[in-house]
C-alpha cells in the first residue's frame, strides 16, 4: 500500500487518526508486552485500546493485534514515534499527536524549570479535573505508601528535582557545567559550576535513575491525561534493584527506604566514593564528628601489677634493703622466704584481677540523613486506664547532636564490637555527635520502631517541630570555630546601615524551613537549610 503523503509538506497523513481513544491511554505502567510479558526496547502502545505489544513486523503481537482487532495507530514507547500497522509506515509531522508525545515523554526547558515554584495555574486533564503540577497524588500499589511519601518529599527538593527534570529532558549540559539549580551568582553557585554532578551523561544513568527521572517529569507535567500518577515503573525498578526487599505488598520503613534510595540514585547517576561526586551528595551530604567512649573489662597484666607492687612497698623492704645482702644459697632466713612468696602471690593476684578501662576515639564521617532517638513511652497508664502519649519538642530530641551529651550505643552495635575487640570485653559504649557541616537540605529520621524476637513495637510519642525559622546554629561546630559575637563597643561603633545588614544576615543565615512526610510506618523530617552568604543580605 502506498504511503499517504501531503503534497504541500513532508507531513505523513494517516486516515485512521480519528480512531485514537485518548481516555484509554495510560503510559505509567511498565513497558512490557501484554501478550508475551516481554520487556524490550521495542514495545508499542495501541492508541485505540491502550494495550502494549512487542514489535511491528509480521507475526509480532502488535502486527497481529492490528490485523485482528482493526486498531491501526501505534506509538513507540521508547522513541515516541508514531506508526500505522499493518501498513508499516511512520506518521510524521502530525500536530494532532503532540499532546500524546507530551504525555508520553514530558520535557522541560531551563526557563520552565525556573518558573515551577512560582506557578499557581491549575492544569486540566482529559476528564476536566483540575490539578496543580507537582502536587498530584501517587497511587498506592498495595502497601507502597512509604514509597509514595518519600517520592513526594524528594520531588520538592529543588536541586534534586531540577537536575532530574533537565536530565530526562536532554537539557542538562554535561560539559560546560552552566547548570545551577539554586540560582544566583554567589560563591556556592560558582563552585557548583565546576561540580562533578554536571559532568554526567543521562544516557548512562541506571534503570532506577531513569525511572525516577520519568516519575518526576510526570508529577510536574501540565500535559497529563489524568490528574494522578502511577509509580508502577519505579516500583518495579526498586523491586529488582533491592532484590525484592522493597516490593509490592510488603510494608517497609520510610527512613530505611529513603537511605537506600539516595544511595542507589547516587550510584545510578555516576557517583563515586568521593563526597560531592553527585547531585545527591551535593544536596543532602553533611559531615559529623563521632566521639566513641568505650569501657572495657580486661585483666590488669603482669607489667601493670608490677608497677603497682613497686609503688606500694611491702613490710620489711626497707630493713632488707639497708642490711647486707647474702648471695649464698640457703642464706635467706624464713622471713625473707615468706616475703618473696607473698610478693609472688600478690603479683599473680593483681595480674589476674579484672579492671575497667576507658578508651576514647574520634572520627569524622559523612551522612545523608540523621536518625533521632525518641524517648520511650511510659509503662504506666493514666487514671482512666488509657495510655499516656507524651509530647516532646524537637529540641529535646536533637540533644543527641548537641556536641556535649554522650548517648548509649545500640545493643547490636555493642555485640558486634565485643566480637571484634581482642584486648578485652566491652562493658559499655557511648557516643557523642558533633555536626561539622550542614547540608543544603537536612533530613531528620524519627526512629519509632524497634524489633524484638516476637513483633515490631511502635513508639507513639508526639514530636512537635517548628515549620519555619528553625535555628541550627547551636548544633554546628565548624572546623574553623564559630563566628564571634560582636561586643557592645563594636556594635556602638557600627553604622546604622551596617547594623541593618547585620540584623537581616543573622535572621536569614541559620533559618530552616521544615516539612514532614507521614506514612503508616514511619516519619521523616526534611529541613531546607539556608547557608550563610553575602547574597542573603
């Protein structure tokens, strides 16, 4: 059959375009053949019934479906090209199919990405329902609420969102590094221009990173055919990458999944062991100093026992030292023999005595999220017989990172250390945490669940947290020391304009905007920390 072609243009005209049923199209599902269940790069979607089929040649499921059902218009799910089967010609330059292309592969320009946070215009789907791009619902695929909550939070982290939106749209420059997701022209932005996260090739992303990019583009797209998003492709990629640790129908904790997902995205976009080698590290990585205080129980030893014995002289030592020594065999009297025997027994007793020693070690490590321990719930009930649910402010929970308090290590960590220590048995282990550097976005994980041999217990303690102006300056101990507060005389000598700038600088420098994601199983706090910079003034 000859290919229908317009004489005036190069546009390929297809007589079956009026058979397309857009209400039946849903590109959120995994791209696999509905007949052979095979996943391959050559999967086509029927634009009449919405089903997915493999291939377009003869004897393929797509070709057979076109002949048997009379559905002739198909779209290649990977390339986005349109084809007419069984005639097997490509439909080109057809303006009426642009909406399908935008729904299949949403793309964003840099100008559109910069305007996302200021957008207040509602979009409309095929059914007339209005929605705000970026604030759409994710379908629960049977106990995947923890995954949806984490994805909703990550979708609103500006540097991470902008990176994956531009990478999936082919707008991310991989050579000159002109991409600056934070905007502005301060020192941090100029430093980001030479960052390794820009020297990436989106075509080399892992399958999980590509699915995550596609999901974010679907969530922020204003050209969708429906007002909600199905994270089916990402859930399948997560299940394969985690070896079904995070799988449909299996509940998990949001904090554990978030830590795993950030690591997988870091590796998936080409990150290495070096800090700051990916957009994930640049956005969420901070630095903490961990001081470990270990109490060990071990034997004193002969050397230490001999030092103690020499420090405390025994009876008659001075008299023996003052008298003449007789080296002849059998010359010692009974008192000298008894004294030597007593000394040997005392030395042996002191050497075999168990003593407790303390060892302190300090290390610095990077982190992507901080886990906070919540106080235990009370054991006793109130006067009415109900359980008392305590309320704790976030400041009390953050005492773990005040840089002064020592907190007990977990029992599992102590058991591991006991097997590794060969010079004694660990009696107790405590740790002190000092934040050396805060990330651009701080993630706080409230650890509510504890596993025992029988079940999983949940701590119902309510943690009250501020939404704005959360000051973290008292928890940070930078390497160069904290900035000195000006004295009263220095403040008097300042000009009025400089005092005004100082006031604005102090208000902006250490403030945070925090939001929380809540699921049935876990709670995770996100805080957007604003770094100190001259541009903040």
